């Protein structure tokens, strides 16, 4: 049985487009492979942003940490363990102010850690995690395109920051124009359905 980590970030609950499409993707992936799902809902259970104890502890060797600093890394270690255990990851998120929501940024800050999920060399940062498929479902109201007046910093940011820890196999479905009426919604739904079938098919092919 393979493990899928599902990270969701929308605060809109059942009304969230990214959640709905993310769950549809997982449903199709389950048809293609025998999966156990670990769910990390960052909206219903938001993470604390890194504090002083976390930063200090993450920058020192384990042997030098006191009890407070060790405790500060308890949840981050759980999050890293979830990510390491996953054979594939689904991230369902809205776009907030052209990039990732703060709850998703907090998750990233907990799992992208020097000496733990990447190491620094004189020339670059080298990821410590094995690569695996990462499927990102990102929902935004207008068209996220510079020519349309709204930049997309979410997609390149996720590609870069996850690449730091060794996760380079990233596929993104961007749901554009979700506030532009029924016709735009239908186009987004059709694009999502096609993308989901493609990704589920690719997973089944590599079993």
C-alpha cells in the first residue's frame, strides 16, 4: 500500500474549489493505486508560525538542545515524518495575494529545515528527501497571469522551495477565473477533470 499526504489550506470548508477538486483527484488516484491517506488540514488545525525556540533549535545540533527547544521541534518532526512517509503528495490551496496562504507557508517553514530536510554546500542547497509526485491544485478568482494584471507567485515559489528539499516532480492545476460566472466555472471544471484523469493514469502506469 502506498501513502498519500493530503495538505489542504482553504478556510472555506465545503465551499472551497481547491478542496473539492483535490478530493476528486484523490478519489481517482485511489482507483489507480491502493492508497492510505494522511490528511493535514491547515485550516481546521492551523500551525503556529515558527517562534524563537523553533528557530534556535532548528539551527543547532540535536545534542545541544534543551528540553524547551526539543519540545519546540515536536510538531515539525511529526510534519516531516508525514512528508517522508508519503509516496505522493496532494496540496490543495487557494491563492492569497498572489502566492500561498499563510497557513501553507507555516507548513513549509516547519518542513523545510537546514540539516534536516536539506543541507547547504558552498554552491547550493541539497535536498535530503527522495523525490515523489507532488500534485498541486491552486484556486484563484481572476486569471493569474501577468498579461491579465495578476502575477502568479504561488506556482514558481512552490516549485522552488519544494525543490530545495528534493521534491522536484511537481504538477500544478491552476483553477483560474472562478469568480467570472458559470461559463468560466464550466471551463475550469472541464480542465480539472482532464488533468485528474491524466494524473491518475500516470500513477497507474508506474505501479
